[in-house]
């Protein structure tokens, strides 16, 4: 496992423990002798939000000792990767998925909108135990998944696709709050988000290549636009697995929308190709992981929706990822993607 902390910002963990302890005493009825310990940042993952693991212990009103593994996720303000910080929506989606049992997620515990507690709004969820295929270093290059057998990877792949498909069984009427102030849904919502993303990037510098990419995608507008909720960052790197390679939790719901069923499938397929597929750029291909066609076929079988026209959504995925790379370059003060790569990704050459 990576020993690299990639959080966008960090803070004094002893001070955080004190602040969280005082706050939790107001949330857990009858709790006394409450203590906070084992604070740590995740390693190799968690670049968009400040996320800290911790354990809480207390004695309840009956005198019984209680313990709860927790994760606090803090709203980003300076290191903002996306134009929309859907922090409240992220929590609401996770709560719905947990309460209704649609998808395996960490159970949300408390939401705090008051920024005076930690300096920013935050929420706390339960801490799950498992392993994550981290991006730093890439999981196909080293670590537990690279060392697994093809049979074990096959289990992991199927489990991941099953959870990906489960998202499409969530009735869109249950997540109507994701329409936001604009009231958009379907592909129009995702399209609007990334048009505004380009506008946002152009506050720093012109983006003629991204503009050309938008024009190309618009000219090829897909006929097949099935409804569905969007997770937003659909990849195995945002899933936690147990020792039997089964999904423990689906994580990072920071960019949900009503954008449609094919966005997550496209994102999942593009990332699989990039990270561990036949043409992986981050390590050797991982035998046992399902192919692109196997993934699509299993997803269609499980969720009952057609993936017709997926290629357009995969092209849109490349556009989205390019927007994110440009933004990260702005935040870090160095280009993350060159012009030639951008044009190739966006099929402009």
C-alpha cells in the first residue's frame, strides 16, 4: 500500500481530535468520557477532499462502553477541483443509498453545516475496513491487486460491475434534489456542468481546444440518453474491497447528478482501460479483469438498460477528464496535460 498522503490540505490532528471530541459530545446523547484517537489521513487516495480517519470511544447512559470507527470529510474551499461543490448533495445521496440499501456505502452519521466548528462544513460517516486499489502508486504496478491471482481479480471485477449497475436501480424520483437550482436533468445537466467548467477554466486562460472538443461532441449528440443517477467518479479506485475481493463500500460521491445511466459506465470503462486494460499506461494489464465488452454486457444484464451509443459517452468522459486535468494544473501551478495530448484525447486530430 502507498505511504503517500495526497490530501489537498492537512491540519494539526491533535487539535482536530479535541474539536471533534467536543462536537461529538453534543451529538451522542448521554455520552460521557468520550475520547478520539487513531487519527490518520488515507494514503494513496483522497485528493479532492480533506478526509481523516478516526476512532471514537465513549460510555453511554447505561454505563456501557461504546466504540465507533469514523471518517470525517471536510468541504473543500481553496483546492476546489470542480465548479460545483455538491457537498450537501453528496451526503444526501449517501444517506439515501445507505438507508434504502441500494448500493454498499459507508453509513452517514452526522452532517455539520456550521463552519465555526472546524472552519468549514463537514460530515462524519462510519469507517469501513478493507483495501482500496490506490492511484498512487498505480494499483496495476504494485500492491495487493497487482499481486492477486486472476481468479481473485475476476471476483473483484464482477463485484465492482454489480455495484455500478446497482446505481441504475435507484429511482430517479428519489434523488430529485440533484436537479439543483437549474432544474436540469438527463444529459442536459451533465452537458451544462461541463460547459460551465470550461467557462470557469477560461477565467484563468483561454481554452480553444476544449471549446473545439465541445463543438465536436455537440455535433455528434447521441440519440440514446437513458435516465439514471450519476455517481460521478466510477472506478475501482473509489471502491473498498474485503479479503475475499468483494465490495465493502462505494466511495467518493462528490459529483452526483441526474445526468443519465451511461456516464458512469463510460467513465468506468475508460478508467479500466487506462489503469489496467490491454493498453494500460500505469502498469501491466491485469489478467482476470473483465474486458470492455464483458463489462458492458454484464452491466446491461444486471441493470436492464441498453448501452447503445456508449462510444459518445466515452468520448465525453475523455473531455471531462481533460477539464479536470487542466484544473489540477491551475491549482498546482504546472500543466497536467499538453496541447497534443488534449487534441488526441478529444479526437481533434
